[in-house]
């Protein structure tokens, strides 16, 4: 399971969402999006790094999401 951590109105989050949706569709990976504004624990951890991509709860990437790197990680 992949989780995209972001917030509304974040242009980097908007870019990351497009990449995550595309790569997850290609790799048949389930994903969800959560906002740091809705979960205080996530805000405390990641507010300076959004968007953050978590794979199985582990940080994979933040700020910019590289589609090739993400694809490789999900293919393992």
C-alpha cells in the first residue's frame, strides 16, 4: 500500500498525485492520500517535507516524486 501525504493547495502535492496515480495504475498498486491538516501526527512528522510518499509505512520520497524510482520500488 502506498500513501501520499500532502495538503490541499500544495502545487508539489498536485504534481505528486498525478505521478503516483499513473505509476500505481501501471503497477496495480493500491494507494491512498491523506492530508497533514487532518492528522496531527502526520503534520508533526512531515509538514516541512510534503508531499511525502510512504510505501508500506516507510518514507520513499518527499518534495519531488521521481516516477522511475517509484516504479522500481513498487516492482520489487
